[in-house]
């Protein structure tokens, strides 16, 4: 594998800024891999904030690209966490296809008893972002014993068929998250059963998604600030103030989360990740509302970047499960209180909220 670029945020910004025209997201991801701009520090390695700043910088340029770029970086992190990073060929371009809708599940079985690391994959996988542009993917599925498992698969083989099914989106259109069909496709097992969700990197990566949301929202707020410079419009300026408050809180949460992950890289980051995702989601919604209310319809109709970002961000945000995630977080908070019950239950966990 290539030597990590150590989260070259400035290099990525220069690379994106000098593009003569905006390529399609999948093509641009391949160009970034070729340029060595895809090798990020691993989550929990002491440079988590730098990793997230890189994701935010890509998201500020284009969210479809950020979705594919983040998944590629996540795939490399998963392989590293499984001590399997040697299976990624040079300049390969990866996705992570681990959505598990009940109507689209993969069977992943051992190819032979002599080589348990080699697997055969059958079935349909849904929500396969970047399928037409990638060379490899990490896919989730179910083994012969009914347990969840992962496999790395080379997509350039006869047993893999990329369809045009399942994607009619306007927002995030260029992720092209279609269905992919596997028939006797060959792959390599990654980790053991339940590895994908049980590893520390699962929630560390989940928190990193929030960095993408934040990067897009911050760029929208920068656009709003530019448009309001020199204008004496108190109502519009109030919306800029609203965006500033939301983004300042989101940025503080992401910085604190990155620091906490680096301090305890093997700890369970579930609650931390859920908090930062939900807080950043709310900040992004506040910014989108602020832009629309302050500037009206004109930029949505006449500025292609704003129109695309305002269509893409709501779709990307739905990787959050909204109230379901809030309920799950509340249940976790109540469970912590029960586990620490000492006769004054309302004090349990109080240190997490204390200044």
C-alpha cells in the first residue's frame, strides 16, 4: 500500500481548486487515488481530527465525492483493523457496502476447507455507492451458520454484475447507489463473525461521517457570509448569526470527540459518536434553513453549487436515523444510570454533562 499522505488537507484543497471543470464524482475519486490523496491517518491513531478535517474539506467541495471518498478511506481503515491491508492492490478504489435491507442479503460461504480465507458470494446487494467507478468493495453478508461476516471482493470478475436498479435520486445522484448482483463471485474473508460492528472503528467511522456533514454545512455558511457582506439587513444577518452558533457548537463537538477517540482508541465510542452525529445533523439543518431564509430562492435556482449542495445534504443526512437514534441514545443514558445506581439515580452519569 502507498505511504499515508498524513491527511494532506491543503494538498486536497489545492487539487480540487485547480480542476478546470468539475468531473463526475466517481472519476474524480479515481484521480484522487492516483494522486495519492486518499491515504489518511487511521481513526484512533492520534490524528483523528486531521482525518476528519480532510473529510470535511472534500465535503465542502462536493458531497457525492465526499460520500465515495469517505467510504474508500473507511474500507482501508477496516482492512487495517482486520490486519488485512495487504490485500488492497496499489491504486485500487474501494467501497463499503454493508447496508442490510431484508430483501437484499448476501450469502458468503467458505470456498474450500483447505483455504477458509477464500469465500464465494451469492445474492443481491443494495445501496452500492460508486459501483460503476470502484475496483473493489468490502461487502457484508451472512455465513453458513447465519452469522454476519465481511468479504473483500474484486469487482472486475464475471460473477459481479452492476445493475441500474434502485437509484433514482436527485440529491447525491452521482453516488449511483445501485443494486449489485453476485453469482458465485470470489472474495476474501475480512475479520471474523460480527467483526464489522464489534470493532472500535465502527463507531469511530460513524462519527467521521459527521465531519462530512459539518464540512458541507460550513461551506454553505461561508457562502451566506460572503453574500451578506456589506448588507444592512437585520433579518438576514440574524440567520447568519444562527448559522454561526450552530457550526461553532458542531465544530467544538467534533474536536472533543476526536480527542476522546485518540485518548482511548479501543474504547466503545457508541455514545460519543451518536451525540456528535445528532448534534452535527441539527447544525446542518440550521444552516440550510438559514441560507434559504436569508437569501431566498435565487441561489437555489441560479447558483449550481448551492443548488447541488442543498439537494445533496438532506439525502446524506439521512444516514442518521433521526428520532430512532435519539431514542437509542436516551436508552443508553438510562442504562448507564441503572448500572451506576447508588441511591441517588439522578446523579448517575452527571460528570458527562458537567462543565
